């Protein structure tokens, strides 16, 4: 009789237990003050009237950087690689102490900007942290001149190329989608740099938004690639990075663009000498020549702004005397490369 009663009670208890949900991993279930239910893969802790089920604790990986010290020249880039320890990986966030010296992208791509030293920090979402010291070195460019020509190609381009060839001087052409775009093949073939200057050069259009700017830039990039087979990463903003005109169309756009273009892998170039050939439609050739030579006397390296539009016939006329004058000062001529010093304007006006 007693055995039958005990068996009935056992069956009843098992029925009650089976009707209750087993505590899921990481959750809490109240079963009873006396009963503890153990679920496969979970640990159950009885606390008074509660039973807490918790799964195995998650171990997150520690992080370190493969390089803790790096040295770059302005405009050079390097990707910092993260070394993971054992455990689960989590999202990384990158920051830099001084954005005037270097920038870092969300993927750890570092671009050097100006000479100096700063620190880059990477943090994981679960508390991991590592730092790297970045030293941007002063480039050794004594007596180097970068002649640059904007707004072409035009009917003047072959004349400019003939002069450069005669003096064995290299230069850089920041091109737009002009009617004479085909001349970029000769520019490229003769060892000069083809740079991007946007397709339209229409300030109202391309500076209306960052998307509008990059759409315009892509058009000229696609066009250049279709002709010379190379997609350039050297570029110059219409009006330069310090232009004021863009503020009419989108407040603060230049401050955004100087960062965005570099994150997208471009190297942008301003200048430290203007020839003055844009001060009027066609200034005198002596005005252009004197602007360049007078401002070059006390510098070790220069990037000269000139223009290759059809109206700039006096720029062509001044070019031989500019080259001869700079040569007499001890300058050597070079074409810009993505790694060259950027001559960035320090004060952004928008």
C-alpha cells in the first residue's frame, strides 16, 4: 500500500517537473524552494526561491598592434594591423590624438599629414586597447619644384608638353573633362602625372554636397582610366582646399572633403606658389614669370599653380623663362606622386 502511494507521488512529481520549462542558458526560472533542475549545457544555481541558469562565460580576445612605432613622410599611408589574442573578437574603434599630424580610418589606415608626433589608439568593444606612436618626418625635398597645370587639356597642352620636353622637365596636369581630353595620353606617355580636378569644374554643382563632389570626381576618374588605363589617386580641389566659394553651396564641405578624399585613398595637393595666371583672363607673361621666380627665391621646395585653359596663352609664353630661372636657382623638376608632400593649405575657409 505504502509502495503504491510512493510510486503515485513520484509520478505526480515527475509530471509537474516535465510541465515546467527548463531554465535556458543565461536565464532565470523560478521552480520551487526545494527543487533544482539541471539542464544539459547549463549550470544551475539555487538562490532562495530562484534558480539561475548561466552558460559558460565568454572570453574576449585581448588586442595589440603589430607595430607600436611607425615613421612616415607627409601623404604616405600605412595600415596598422591588429594582433588578436585567444577568445572572441569584437568591434574596433580607431582614434588619433592630433588630426593635424595624421588621420586614421575606421579600418586602421593611417595617412600622414604634417611633420610631428601623435598617438593612434584602437579600442575593442569589450575593453581591449592598444596604441601606436606615429612620427611624421619632414621630407627631404631640397630644391624640388612641382610645376602643376589645372583646367586642361586644351589647345595649349601640346605647346606646354613641347617646352617641358625641350627642358627635360616633368610636371603634373590636373585635368577636367574638356573637349581636348585625349591629350592626356601624350601627357602620360611622356612621363608626366595625370591628376584629377573633377569632370565639370562647376563649383555650384560639385560643391553642393559630398555625394555630388564624389560623383563628379568619379566621372573624370572613369574617363581618364578609359584613355590611359590607370585610375589616378593624385587630385586637386577646384579652387584648392582653402577656397571660399564652396561655402555658398554647402557650409563646411571642404572640412569634410579633405578627410573623406584621403579615407578613399586619394592624395590631394594644394600649392605654395601661385603664378597669378588666373588673376585675370590673360595676364602678361612677365607678370606670371615674376610671380613664380620672386616667390621661389626663399624656398627649398615649391609646388607652382598654373593653368592649361585655352585662354592661358601667356602661361605658355612664360614657361621657358620660368624653367630657366628655377634651374638657375638650383631646382630640379619632378612630377607629383601619391607619396609626395601635399602642400596642404593650413587654414580651411569652409
